[in-house]
């Protein structure tokens, strides 16, 4: 699906399994392997992923397929050519999506945050995090508490931790869309 302004492209194949209402957004990721792991996690857990370009690696379908193995075909991936296109897409949805930033600069633990189905949880670059300009926009911010002296966790691990909590807390009180699983 292509947006009329050609700045946002949804690469959701017919067999994509997005069933959770929340989404994960990756701001200009640096490492293909992390992005592939996140896409695989998204496919398995059923949440969508927004990729805000430019990426620090070849982000073609072929390269992402190699990084995400055969899970790319199951992932609900939306690419945005830049930050402005991503913001426009979030605001265009009805109701608009709430952007929540995951950052080491935040005071609020992800465990104490109230997630909603309209949330898009934004993660920064592996090398630099999110730009100061995005921090200054006033979005709610969450962090994963760590031992003193620890700088950060791996991006894919951080996404998995926060996505699991968003799903868990959403099941407590929100009307989330769930898929049935035969185990």
C-alpha cells in the first residue's frame, strides 16, 4: 500500500499477522541484525513495526529478509522515508496514535507506565538514541531501569522487554485485538 504522498509504504503481505493494536517504531536503525530480530519478534507476537528511514544499512526487502529470516513475510512493516512522514502517518490514523519514546534519559520505568492500544513505542538508533529535537517534543518517555554504570541494552532486547509489558498491561484493562493460537 502506498500513501498518496509516496512517503510512507506499508509492506504488509497477505499473510502478515498484526493483531496487537500497539506498534513499535525504529528511528533510523543502524544494525540490520537487530532490525531483523525485531521483525521476527513482531511477527511472532503480532505487533506492527514502523521503520523510519534512512537506516544505517541496506534496508531493501532482500536485506531485511536475510536479517529476519523467513519471518519478514509474516511481519507487518511500514516504512517511512523520514521523521516527518512518520509523524504525518501517526496523526492521520483515527484516533491518532500516541508516540511513547523509549530512552535511557527517562525517569518513568516501563513497568509503571500505562500503555494504550493507540501507542507507538519509538526506539532510537543503536549508536545515538533519539535526537534531542524528538526528546524536546514532549512525548511520554519510558526507560528500562538498569544497574548504575550500565549504558544501555541491545535494541532488540529492549524492544522485546517493552513490547511484552505493553501486551501484558494492555490485557489487564484495554480492549486489545488478540489472535487465537493453537498450542
